[in-house]
C-alpha cells in the first residue's frame, strides 16, 4: 500500500445525513491497496472514493453503522424477489472500470434528480474511475441502452458497493434494490463471504433499505466487532 497522506482528522463539517449535526472523518489518501489490506479497512468500518479513504470520527455520534450481508446466508425477501422479476429483461455485466460519457450522464442525472446536486466530470472520474484497490463496475442494460451503473470494490473476502446510479427515467423499477440483489449473487458466484453496503443510519429514511437485506451484520464502534442483525434491530 502506498500512503500519500497518513491518517488525520478532517475539519468538522455539517452532517449530510442528520440535520443539525456536525460530522468529522478520520481520513487518508492511498494507492496500491491490495485485497487483504482492503479487507482490513472494510472490516474496521472504513469506506472510500478513489484514493480517498475515510471513517466517521464524530465527537458525540456513532450513528453511521457499517453494515454487511452474509453472502452464503442471504435469502431475498418477497419484495426483493418481486423487484428481481420486474427487472428480468435487463442484462447485467461485471467488468473492469472504464469511463464512458453515458456513465457520467447517468451519474449526473441521478445526482440532480435524486439529490438536487450538480456534479463535475473531474469529480466523477477521480471518485469512481481511478482505481486505488481491486475494483470493478456493474452495468445494467435495457436492450442495448445503458440505464444504470455500479462501482464496486473487491477485497479478498468481499465485494463492497461504492456507489450505484441509474437513469431516473426508470425510477419505478427499483433498480437500487435490484443492484444489491444482483451484486450479492455475483459475490456468491465468486465464492466471497460478505457484501458491504456502507453505512446504515437508523434515523435516515433513505438508508432504511439496507437493513432489509438479511442475513446481515453490523459493526459496533465501541468493541469494533460485528454482530448479527435481527428483525428487531433492523425494522
């Protein structure tokens, strides 16, 4: 692993998930991260975009809970099976990172329509098209048209979803849920143990879907251990 800047605290900034709160990250910049090293980061609750690696380090808050799915034990729910059937006309491919204008167009449209945020091509390329560890992308085609794209990291034992974007013309298809189901299936095909979904925040409705993928585990920040989720702890 080549570390450009050692771990250090970011400046505090307004939390984008819980209004009225202040957030802070432990962060570093690294390249040539191998699969074992990426396993260490993921199992310790870190996330990444490009060469930027980060972990929540908020003074009075531990609401960002790392969550992962046990690939071997995962069984889709009734609604997840229904969404899969709805999207059986899509072709899904997995391969190396590759930039395309269409992929950026989907990402920009998704950011504008879902979050009201415009994005720059340079930020897209630095965040998703610069590999600092083993990674790949998933592409979702309706006939010959690319309608969604996912960016995924691969460690020795897991796949980790970095980001997923879809053309909002297909909002009613439930492509976000479908992408998780399909990528968990791919992790199983590869013989991997876990699929990381990023952070789950109990009081953030946009993240509620992550808890619906079972069997899942979440990390306890105090003990740094992962424990099984349950119907009671994950509504």
